[in-house]
């Protein structure tokens, strides 16, 4: 079974703090994604990566950065957290061939910025 | 206008009813159409996948795509309380290394 794990289920941070969200997958997938999910807006893509040290901006990258130093790990960084970054953050991974259309999601991290 | 639109619901139906879910989209380049199911406090999981126009059936679930009208549907027959979840449509331009564009999701509640 593919497993995507995220470092925390719930996180509370203060405005201005630097926040790290970690994601690890165990299926040797090339592609990894970070989304945020807000009521009525669905999932919106923040950043994605097709390979180690590669990253591409998604639809809403402002205020975020990412790091992929190892194939299995993809980190989302909020350089200076703000209240409008309070959201559910979901990490996903997918293969580059075969059933690559399927993205496997982690359980999510609910981040509250106060 | 959002690229993919879904009625947010909630859609409440009695057990055994047919559930009908819809999405509309604006990007003509979408060719792959996915439906994800998300239970409360969980990440989404792929339910069904359709390429181009047409129907696809998988047990109690049927996905329909009409590319001419940019309309995607998911039908759930003989609905069960365990089908209570949020359903997200997610079209994509390509399969490999796909970027998905998610709709807002429709919350479905199947009452026993």
C-alpha cells in the first residue's frame, strides 16, 4: 500500500513564525505536490516537484517555498506565517509512468496561525 | 469564473437512492477526468478515472464525461451510509506528471 505521511495532523503557530510542513512517501514516486484546502475553494496547488531538487510553482505559491533534497521527502515552508495561511495542507505523490494520473494523498495538516 | 465548478451541497439522500454529482469546466484541453472521494479528516482518494468523453462503470459508480458541453457527472447507485463523504472532480490535461485542477467538492450525506 502506498503511504504518504505528514509530520503533524494539527499545528498552531503565531503570526510571523517560520513553519515547516514535512511530507514523506514510501513508493519511490517521482512527483510530489503540496495543496491547501479551504471550504468552497477545493484543493489549490501551491508547489509541485517532478524530481529531487526540482520545483515548480502551482497556482498559489505566494508566501510559500519548498524543498526536495531527497526523493521521498517534500517540505513546505511558510517563511513568515500569516493568518490567511490558516488552512488544511495536503501533500500528494504520484508516479511518472503507468497509472501516473493517480495522486496519493496524506492525511493532511490542519494549520492555525494566530 | 473558476476553472472547475461544483455545487458544494450538502446533498442529503436516503439510503438506496441514486446520487447524482456534477462538475462543469472551462478548459478545453482537459482530457483526463478523475473523481476523488474524501472522508472527514482524511486525504482524498481516487474513486474513478475516465479518459475523454463517454461512460465508465465500476460497481455502483458510473462516471460520465461530455466534452462538447464540458460537463462531468458521477452517479452512485444504491447509495449506502458509507458513501457519505465529499466528492471532488479533478480534470487534467495529461496523464503523466499530471497537474490536477480540483473542483470545490460536493458533500454527500446518505441517511440510513
